[in-house]
C-alpha cells in the first residue's frame, strides 16, 4: 500500500542556506547575531544522547535529513511512501523566541526555502508551512500567502504557554479554515524549558526522562481547551492534527470530557455536542510515539474502545533517534486497521 507519513523533519545545515530567501535587513541581523538554527540556548534538560539518527546523515555531509535526495533514497523509496509531510525542525524552535518580527521573518524564509529546494524537487514532499504563534495577524497573512499553493497541505503551529482554545490563536485558525489547511501541532522542544512555552503540570521536572514522559499533558490540555472554548463551533471546518503527543491517553480523557460536559452544561453553553464528537470530526493523532504494552493485543483493545483506527495517522518522526519506520507500525497494528491508519485517514484529513 502507498504510505502517508505525517511527520518527516527536514533540516537546515546553516542559516546561510536560507539567506537567499531572507530580506537584506533580516539577513544582516541573523548573521550579526551568529544566529543559531536551533534558535535556543542550551536546554534545561541535557539530552542523554544524540537526538538524531547517525545513519540519516547524507553522504555529502551535514545534519541528518538535510539532503532531500538522500531522504528520498533512505526513507521514501524503501517504504513506498508517496506522501511525506515536512515539518521543519528549525521552524518549531521559534516557540522559544521572544521577538515576534524576527520569528515572522524566519518562518517566512524557511517556508520559501523548503518549498523551493524540497517540494519542487519531488512532489512526494508536501509542506506544512510554519507560522509564528507570537504574532497571529502576521501568521494569518503567511497562511494567506500560501493558500491554494500546490503541495502545501498544512499549517505547522508551534504553541506558547497559551491554551489552544484561547482567542489569541483565532486569526490563525480563521486563515487556516479559509485556506482549507489543517493545523499541525508538534512538540517544539521548548516545553517545560523556557518562559512562555507550554509547561507540564505541577512544576518543573528534574530530568529529561520525566519531562519527555509528561509531554502528553500538553496534548491533553490542548484538546480540552479547543473543545470547551468552543473553537470548533466558531470554526466549524477547522481541523487539528496532534503529532508526537501519542494517543493512548485519549480514551480516559474522552470519558472525562464527556462526563464534565454533561455535568456542567450551563458552564459551556456554546459547546453543542459531546466532546467525543468534536474529536472524531475535527482532530487526528499521529502514531509516533507508539505506546508498547506488554501484549500488543492490549493496544488493539484500546484502539477499539476509542474508535481509534479512524483517529490515527501514521508518522515516522524521521530522522529522530526514536522514530518508527512503517515496518514497526505494521507489525503492531491489527491487520484490519493498517491501511486506514498508514494511508486512508491522512488522505481524508489533509488536502492531497
């Protein structure tokens, strides 16, 4: 079957690679500041190992997944992936920035860079354009700039310490809905590390392992906020994909959301339907990281209870160290659900 991979991370080796797509005044500023493509100071939690696969480095040198030709031969061709949605890593970093105009300029430049150097090289590469969460009106204009562009299929929105249902994001949602582009929300690496980024409940974790395990909390609070703030009533055609947050936490959360909605209808009169219905109609979850119970059949039971085979889309998270290749996922999913999860669901959700 043809595979739709909803999470491939192309990389930029140097800011200089992007300079041809940056206005002169911004090029000077990025160069003068010895601009780091990660955009972040050393993280609060040093990673215990290299986060990117060494075997994803191209023979020509550079960062893993920095050469589109090599990604074609290393990922797309071996697995017969005919759609690879690009979520640029250095675009996610702007969640940790504090200067909105700089973030706007960088997001716009990398959108042009990846479209010209990756998407135009191979139509199997589809771009999720990056927008800055710091300046929603400017982000909306960036969405409008790309609306209707061939092989642009989503809007990558790094999030702040502002819940996703907050009206702060409304200009972005309005523009994305009008353009027919789903929002893709992905972990940025800033969560739990930087002021202004989303935090985890209760305080700062001490270790990387603790922080990494608790990032599911951000997905949970985002889903609840979108529903109870009435986002999908205000934007009835908006779609949101949660990528790299997992999904097994959704079943108990759906039970709780539906219960609280029934108990406190007067508290949220604008929420017209049970929360589980909004999830089925508007939200999808990527498979990576796939939780691994001791018995794989327990995962199948979970999928059945949450109606999960229609809610899931395959994602490899290439080239990260913990990525899942399609073969891993195929072996862990029930045979009856494989084609829908690795192909059909995403094709119905994204405009391909």
